[in-house]
């Protein structure tokens, strides 16, 4: 009997691509992401401590594939735009 494989749960993902109002992440359902989850998008300069991360926006997952996810950018910080390479971290509720 074959059992279903449990997802490889992650809390942090990287922005692969930015399109107007949305971002693609480097993780999907195989990593525990599901539609409706909210993550915090952060900018961290190379070599900076995690505490120095600057909030860019919140993102909400709207579509999930096995290895990637698409998220809407919500509640962005004024003057900041999402960029490839930024980090998205699951919120405390998700």
C-alpha cells in the first residue's frame, strides 16, 4: 500500500518573478503553500542580519502549482516595489 507523501513544509520562500501587482514564488503545494495563505514580503540587503529586513508588502497566494505559487501584492509599503530575490515568510496564522 502506498501512502501520500507529506509536503516538505517551508516557512520562507523567494520571489522568482514580479509581474504587475503579483509575484511568483519558488515553492508550491509540495512545500505546504495553499490558496489564501498570507505571507510577509521582506527586503534584506546581502550580509544584513534577519532583524534588519524591511517590510515591502503582504502577499496572498491566489494560485498554487506543485513547485511554484502566484500571489497578489496587498498592503504595499509606500515607495517600495517587489523585486526578484526578496524573501516571503509565512505569517503567524499560516
